[in-house]
C-alpha cells in the first residue's frame, strides 16, 4: 500500500565518498533502508555509519562479496555470496573442467582481489593443482605498456595452463591483452568483478567468469525478469541488476509486513528464512535466507563464459 521512492546516490566506488553518502542517508528520517553499496570497500566504509546505536539503518548490498562484510555489523546484509564461494568455484572449474594443473594468478591489491585469490589458491592447491605465482597489481601499474609483462613472462616460462585474474574488468582487459601479445593462448578465468569484460570485444571471448546470476538461468521467474529488463534497458542484466531487484523486493516485503520503522525492518530481515511466518525469499537470483551475520546462506555460484558479447552459462 506504499509507493517506494528511490533516492539515488553515486559513491564512485570510493570509501571516502561512501561515508559521505551513508551519513546523508542515515541522517535523513525519510530514508528507511539502503540498497548498496556495490563495491566491497565502499560497503565496509559505509557500514561504520549505518551501524549507529541511535540512528541505525539497514543496508542490503547486492554485490559486495568481500569476506570482511561478514563482520560488518548487525545492520549490514548482502544477497550475494562472498568470495569464500567464488574462489573455490573457479578453482574447481579450472581443475576439473579445464584440466588446468598450473595456474598463475594476478590480483588487485585490495580487499576484493586478496579475498578471491586467497580462497582460490587454497582450493586449487587442495585439489592437486599448483599455483605458480600470486602477483599483485595496483591500477597505476597498468598505465605503462609493459608493466605487467614480467609477471606474465615468468608464468609462461613456468608452463602455466590457465591465467587467473582477480580484479575488475578494465584492468583485466589490459592484462589479457598483454598475455596474448606475449604469446599466451590458454584459458583466462576470474571472479564476478570481471563481468563487464563482456563489453570488451574479441579480447574477452572465451574468458570464464564466476557469477551468482547469469541471464540464461533456467528459472521461469528469472527469465521473466530478463525479458522485462531487456525491454526496459535494451541489454541483458548481470548479477548486480538481478540482485538489486531482489534486494528492493525483499525490503518491500519487509515494509509490507512490519512497516517503515528502521529497527523493525532490520529485525525482519535478520529472520528471513528462519520461521514459517518469515519464509525464505524466492528471488530471480535464487533463494535468499540470512544467517546470523547477515550473509545469504546457500547461494550458488555459477561459471559463465563470454560469448559474442554476452556472459552465458559455461558448459551448455
């Protein structure tokens, strides 16, 4: 019976900007919940503001996957799986489906990159593979035409049969271009931060990317969402679009059940999937129920592949 009004702010993936925005939203009594932030670093910074003893406000992140979000506080929830699931899923795919035994890893030296590479490396070695190298980068390193070459040349000499890139799409595009220039022709894999590689053209063709939602998901509700999204925006949704949709609908269900009091909304979300009166939420991205830390429990991670500018389920 209430009309939801979206108040949109851009944190520019900056922790500093995220704090400013979080303070604005927390201090506005007309705001009853936040959907965000997308970037893990921004969410972690903003969490300190949302977890206010007197003016706390729920924030439901669609895409912040850092394991550190688990301990971000009682007002922080997420509907995406953490990197603790993305890394092992990629490790299994590399070892079992690609037959890779020697992987070289290049990762963004931030919370996201370190989280993914840690879980990937542990799982890949446990499966019997060898992690040839774990080399960090910062965005400025990639400004030079040959800056990443020493990492790649060493990995090629050592016989890597898969390249793992844990970071964001823009940096990954440069790394892949350098690898191909140096003669590497094998598979490239990476986590959901690489999703926008689908728009990079031929350089991204065949790259394997983990995701908690792929637009060819075989579920009637998911396919109805994809059709409606394409009609509205003239493009396919990715995991961020699907999970933002689910987060907003879940918050709407909470408001319908308990009203707009911030604490009541928080308490309702904390119990999603715990009782018959508050069942798990069936979203377009899958089933959502929260554990005691506000993490989504049991969410699956799939492996997609870039084909003709689209990220689709690999192996189909």
